[in-house]
């Protein structure tokens, strides 16, 4: 084979950079094509210094049997750039070219943010394909990179869009992939694999993210964990069909090793653009951390907490009636439940399923959003007034996007049902809320119910996948999702103080798109505290504790049958937006006393739990967890040491408490309420009785000796910084 000629010298490179919170995005905007991604990850320093290194950053080599010029990774990689992976844009227009050769339609606009970071906007076009694209990349003050993309058709005829993806590069050192899977009652199960050649795609065609949603797709250096390693992650902020992908090709991705990305998953014919019409993709959010998964979580948590509409008031302790009474809506029993709840310290009383017409079980009534006169002859007001008289807020369960075939709504308006011949799931079909009349009906009923009862809260459920969802003969998931967003937006516009929980048969709809319109998520229909430890641990990968509903369930879990100790159930529910979901009306005096003490503890720790940094230790023993929350200034922390299963080790030894200020001293107090019974041991560590003052460096680097715990038990530690001697 004859030697290859050297690549032609590049024109002078023009770099632009966004920097925030230790993260940087560097683009080559020399043009005339779309900008190429030079770097995304750790901050490389001042742009004036980088310009001296531009030649190194963009001068990739060329292997044999490849393109004659070095491959480059642009913001929308495609075949005309010799990109053999999943394209940034896919689609076709009958009879015309379908592979865009993008040319910039103006200079790249760069905006600085005084709070840190900034944004840049790129506009490009291909006249032959009749397409224009606008890409806005925003690096927020917390270091999250958000890509917003809009595609416009400018030619006659119809452009059938198949995909509009956002991707970012991964360096060759990213060698492992982690994401989440799961099922109903067992959401958020982690799975890890090597980053091999090929494409790993996590696609959801469920019409919602699903119980098996990846939440985040993360790639990192070998062995990365919660507290160690370099990690790159992506999240698609969308409540409908979506895909996350990580892709490594043998020839790499320009100067990079692989790519990470995602977008909305579009079904054939779902988006068809005529001349002048546009498609706006859901935001795709990227995060980088050189401090493991906890660093990724910190970026997302701080971003969410900085939103103007993030819940500002203390998160009220909740009583939800579902696992207390189910469909048995007896007014006297519910009043008694409210009396006990108020005495314990509950601040919000939520009446769950069973209050509307025909709803004596889960096979009928969905869609008939009128108070059932047979069960509630005087309406809900006697209960609502009683609850308000006790000083508590009032909430109600609804499932507006679904309909039972056995309902007046389905019988009177069969044309409002999305795909009437779809298979039933939980005795339900889907209501086509994109149908204008169906939308108006649901909005009117919810508006009336919320307004009449001055509701503070809606538990908004969504109990089935959108199988075979067709709207007007075309795939209907996108239209259904956008209609849901409009419905929530309008309802909350009419009732500004209303809070909403996203529940989808538990944790089936947990994403940043729905959280723009809701105030918390229900992580799982499983209240078994052992299962909840894992579910909550991994849901906080994306969400801070105050957005996560965590309830003390009954002694015998109705989903697993496991008998749970009250102390463990309380310790598990402490770390979130806490509440109760059990029949406290039948509780004895001692249990009421213990629950009262637990509610008081949660209220005491709530300011810390709902503002601090979530930390999770990388324990060598899979049967134990150490997790906690540390104040942003390091002045205070609360940890839980959890034993899930027995260990082959006789004693846990010293366990490190991550995230503390090594230069401070902390007083350590045991605070599990009610107190956990320790496992069998001759003597527990002496510090349990002493409230010692220990250096942060010792706690974080050497660790604290832990007692032997039996399976399904936990101890809670509260740390406060003490003044240094002589200070």
C-alpha cells in the first residue's frame, strides 16, 4: 500500500468556551460547517491559554483505511462527516437529499452568565435538504450542560423526522457504563458493564419513562463509584418515549473515544414537518464530575434547588390514606385517622383512590371525576373541613390521563379513548388528553375539584404504559405528553399554590420534564423499607431528598409481605419528603408516641436534609449502606448506617463518613428514633454512649467504629461542628 499523503493544514482555529463550576465545553467555531466539539469535561483553564494549544486539541491522526482527513465530531454528527454511529439527525423527504451538509447561518452567539457559565447559540442550514437547525447549549452555574435543539423544514413537501439527538464526547479513559433498570415495586436497580465497541441504547417505548428508565446513563473511569472516579452522564428531560445511548466505534469519535447522548424516541410518522413547521426536541442534560457519582448528583441537585419554582416552604409531613383504608372510605374512620395524624404532627392529609363515582375497586370509575354521592352523601366537605380544622393541608388522588371502560366517560365519549382496542392494563385504557374536548373536560373537572375544596395538593397518578398509542391515526405519545404538560401548566396557573406529585404506578415517571410542573415524585408503590433503601439511594442520583416522597409503611408490607421493625421503617423514611402511609388510627399508645418523636426529629433535621449535599459511601460490603446529607458549609451532617443483609464479617469495623470538613471537629450523636435494637454483640463501640467530639479528618479518612446490626436495621447519626479549642 502506498504511503498516504499528509492531511492538508487546517485553517486557523477559532475556539469558544463555556466554563462553570469546574466544568468546560470547548468548541471549534472556525466554520463554515457546524462547530466541532473539542472538549467537554474538566475545566481546562483560560481560553487565552487554550488558544496556544488549539493545534494539539484538534490535530487528530488518520489511521489507514479511513478517511483522508481526520474525523471530527460536530454538534450534529452525520454520514457526510464520516460519522458511522447514530446520527445527530435522521429523517427523509421523498425525492430529495436527506443527508444535510450544514453551513452556519450566522456567527455563533455567546452569552456570559454573571452567576457562572453561559450559553451559545448555533444556527445552520442546508438549502438542498430544506432544513434549518438551531442549537442552544447552556452551561449553568452548577456545571450542568443543557442542549436545546429545534429543527425547521423550509422546503415544500413533508419532512419525516426520525431522530434529533444531542451527543457529547467521551475520552478514551471512560471504560465503564452504569445505568438503572427495574420493574413495578423494584425501581432503580443499578447495572454496570464495560464500555465496549458498538452502541448501547436504553430506549423507552412505554409512553412514559417507565420503571426501568435509566434515569441517568453514566460512563466513567474504571471502577468509578459514588465517591471516586471521573464520570460523564446524560439525562433526557422528557416524560414520553426517549432514548439514552453511549457509543464507541473502532475508529473513535474524532479525537475522542466515544460519545454519550440521547433524545426523544420518535415512532415512524410521529413528527412530519411541512414548510415552515418546526420540531423542538426535549432538553438533553449532561453532567461531568471528577468526584464520582456524588459529584454528578450534586450538580443536578444544586441546579434543581436554584429553580425559581423549586419548593421553598418546608416540605410538610404527609399522611396518605392508601395503605390505611384502601377503598374503605368511611367518614368516621377517616376523621379518626386525621385526629391521630394531627396529634402526631402530620401537616398534610391526602385522601387517596376511591372518592369518585363508581370507584369501589380499581376496575371502574376512572374518568368520572365527580364525588361519589353514595359514599359521600354530603360531599367531601365534612372531611376536608375536619382536616383543615386540625391545622393540616388537604390533598387528593387523581389519575386524569386514564379511563376505565366501565365508566360513564368511556361509554359517553368512546372517541376520547386513545386506541380503544389496545390491551387493557390494570383494567384501564388511556384517555386521549390531546383530544381538545377530552382536554377541556379534564381541565374543567380538576379545576372545579381543586377550587371547590381549596386543595393544597394532588397526587397525580399514571398507572399504565401507553401501548399502541395512536392519535388521529398517527403515533400519539408525543402529543399526549405535550397535552399533559399543557394541562398541568394551566391547572397550576389557575391555582398558583397547588402542589402536585408525579406518581406513575410508583416511580414510572421520574424525569426533569415532569419536575418542571410537579413538586415531588413517588419513587415506588413499594413501602417495604428494605426495598426502599435501594430505590431511594439510586433515585437521589438525580433528585434531591425534598423531591422524593418517603413514607413509613405498615408493619407488614402489603407488596412484599415482609415484617418490618418500626425503627427501620422510620430511619428509611427520614431521608426525603417524609410521611406516613399506614393505619395509625389502629396504633397503640406506644407506637403513637414513637411516631410523634420521629416526626419531631424529621422536622428538626428537615432544613438540613432538604438543603445539604447527598453523600453515599462506597462500602466493600454490598449488604450495608452508609449514606447521608452534609450541610453545604460543612457545619452539620446526618448519616444512616444501614444493614440490609448479614455479612461474612463478624463486625463492620470502622466506616468512613464522607463529605465532612477535615479541618473541623464534630460532636457525634446517635439519633435514630425510635431507637434501633443492636445486633448480638458482647459490647458495642463506646462512642454510642458518649457523644464524642471527633476530627472531620478522622471520621472521613479513618472512619467510625460501627456496632453489629441485625438485617433490616439502621442507626442514624447527627453531627454538629464544634469550635476548635482556644477559638
